[in-house]
């Protein structure tokens, strides 16, 4: 396979995290203020999302700090 030095968005990821943060913050603000979804239902969705992100980070860090030995 040939390697090319063609520029793609994935090659320069320095702008990706701030951009994603701005987009997701905007989505969250929009959902809170302009959403037809009732706020109690939205709170359950946020709680589920936060819990799943927290659980996945615990799993990730447990594998990074204590890798299984073959």
C-alpha cells in the first residue's frame, strides 16, 4: 500500500476536540431551552448518558492501569 501525505480532517486533530465541545454544548443548551421534550424526561436522558460515560471511563482506566498479563 502506498502512503500519501494528503491532508484530511483526521490528520490535524488539534481543532477536533474544541469544535466537538462547542457543538455538543450548543446541542445541550438547545435541548434545555427549546426542546419539546419535557425536562424530567430530558433529565433521565442526561443521567443515563453521564452514567454510561462514567462507567466506560472506569472500565478504560482499569484496563490501562491494570493490563491483563498473558
